C-alpha cells in the first residue's frame, strides 16, 4: 500500500507536554511549556483592542470575497511605521510587503523566495525556534549552524560576525529580530551595528525573523536592531508575526517584507513571492489582519493596544527581575535572566532534571530546559525557585 511507505513522525514535543499537564491532578502544577503569554491569573485573553476591532469588523465588513495572495494591504501598510520607523516606513520606496499566515508563513515565504533567488545555504544561530530547521529541511535548503549564545547568558557576537564575514552573496543568514526564542538573549545595539557592517561588507543575505516586537524592551527598541541592518544593506527579508504582540495566535497574522534596491526589484520579487504564496496557501486568512488594520487606523484603539502590550511587557519584566533577584537556584545562576528579553529563557538543566521537576514537583517545561517566563506568577515563583534549587544541585 502507498501509505505503508510513510514512517511515523514524532509528535510535537510541546503538544505532548500539554496533554501530560492537562492530565496532572495536582492543583499547584506549573505550566512553563507552551509558548504563549499568560496573565498573573494564568490566562491568555483576547486583547480588548482586538475584541473592539472584531466588533467593528462584524458591523462593517460587507464582503468576504477573495483579496489575492498579498492579503490585506491596508494591514501590511498600517504595520510598517511600527516595524520600520514612522519617519520613512518604506525607506524611500525600497520596502514593500504582503500578508502571510502568521510569522510561520512569513518565514516559509522568505526562505522559499531566497531559494528561488539562488540561495542554497542558510546560516542560523542555535538553539533556535525548532520550526526554522524544519522549514529549511522541508525546502531542501542546507542549514549551517553556529552557537548563538555564550555560557554567561549573552549573545556570542564573534560567532555571528565570523559567519557573516565568511558567508558569500548566495548565502543567507537568519537572525531573530528581538526576544530570541528560545534563549531570550538578544544582540545589543552595539552588536547590531557590527552585524550591519558585516552584512554590508560580505554581501551575505540578511533574513530577520521579528516575531515578538514590543515584548522585549519596547516597540521602538525591539525594532532598532533590524532597522540598523536595513539602513546598511541593499537587500533583506523581514518575517513578521502579529500573533504574539496582538495575541492573535490561532488567527494566524503575519507579514513578509522585502527591502530591495528599487521599485523594479521589489515588483519582480513580489511577483515571485505571490506565485509562491499562491501555490502554498493561495491567500492568507483575513480576519486577524483586518482586526489589526482597524486598530492601527484608529488612534483610540491603537492607544488601547499599546497599553495592553505595555502590561504584558511589564509583567514579564517583573518576573525576570524576581528571578534575577533570587540569585541562584541550586547550581543555576538566574541573574542573566534579568538582562534577557521576551517570553523565553533556557535553563541549564539536564533532561533527567526536567523529568524530576515534572514528576516530583508538577513543573512542566520543554526537555531542552526552555521555560516560558509568562507561566510564572508572584504566586508560583517561590515554589518554582525552591523546586529548581532542590533538583539542580
Ligand atoms: C522565532 C519565531 N518565529 C516565528 C514564529 C511563528 O509565529 P506564528 O505563530 O505567527 O506563526 C515563532 C512562534 O513561536 C517564533 O518563536
């Protein structure tokens, strides 16, 4: 039989963890596995600004007819001042974009278009978001990895510069724009300057994945690195997700932007991106992008969204500060977590220690030691630190 030729694939490890967590009867269990924002109460609510925008959509949307592979260009344009700066969001007409099904769709499109343009090899710091490697493998692109971070919890600038300096014009380097997943370790402003110079010098193609803007240091601050690179290079791709900073996870809201040398280059590149999108998903789901467009075109809703984003960022900063203030837990130094950004951090724990934390303490995290910072609250933080101290001797 044809289907007998397929071999079973390992289920997604985090989804398996969700099931284990759900089946655990302990009332003080802690979920640090799934990568979504949570409030102090442990909820992942719909943003009030999104609810309001959805209501506008219900009241005013008069058709659900096809839009085209580029999706809602009102959404794509409304986002640009936030990503590329309000002074000149198109960088003199050199940036344009299209809507994608989430940041995943944007990453997929960026890599597929790079491949179509002749890129065969992609360099990427590890550990990284696991789907990066899966998409590269699915496309048949060669992945060459380098270490993203040093043991002291800071980014390894020398490693990335060495990679960019030695990469050729037919090679791409994939970087996280901010809130690195899974380490939380971002490049500093000084690092980004050097990275931008290196790209300008080597001709390697920059692909920047910006999935968490606003969840690190602030909206502007989180985009500063990618803007520094774009200011110095002739061409680049940006993959963007609104699924975290608008809380739209399951509505799949993202955008793919291209920096090109001129309008002609952009037109040709987007005719190819449209063809790739058409063959893959035809067009992106509309609802979530339309809600973002409504928010960003309405000053009151924009203010509401910004306030909600501030609350999220502040809460994660408070958790990070509390972890850092604890100093050490067993042999683990928690202080670097205070300097890192976003939803995630990597704890230097063994798989066995992860299993013990789960079995004996009801603390659930990925086998890699990645924790979701937003799974911690002022109520469960003392238990988490005490359990870590007991297990990671
Ligand atoms: C680094 C990174 N890029 C892209 C994505 C994809 O985001 P989305 O859920 O919008 O597809 C994620 C999601 O976890 C991510 O962590």
